C-alpha cells in the first residue's frame, strides 16, 4: 500500500507510543493536538482511516479535560507483525509515495 511521509509520521507515533503493546500486542496511542499541526494532520489521519490502516476514537479522558485535545488511534493488526508477544509494523507492506 502506498503511504505519504506524513502518514508514516502518524503511524510511527502510534507504533512508538508508550501505550503500544501495553496490555496486549497491539499498536495504539494518543495523537495530542498540541503536538501536531492539526490543520495538516487531521486530513492525514482521515486518509489513514479511509485506507483502513488506523481506526480512531475519542480519547476518554478528554471529556474531563477538553483543553488536552487528542484522539486515540489503533493500527489495524493486518499491518503488524507479532513477535515475542509484541507488535511492530510490517513496513514491507508499504511503499512511500514520491
């Protein structure tokens, strides 16, 4: 599957998140709005969703702290490899757009 460099940045943020592989071998984590240019990356996140690579959901704690805007993302397991009870991206499935 072809992805852009910006899509790869978001995927890597989830892959290396403190929450990846926390309780089970999955790649997941927060995208905090104050850490990304959301004018650009909101569209990137939508593209990853349309491609079926990432599923997004509202972060539960945002309801208590709306100033901490963020979104929780899960990488579809068909794009990961499980080794030694830990998930990692299967980058062989991706091709970078020029």
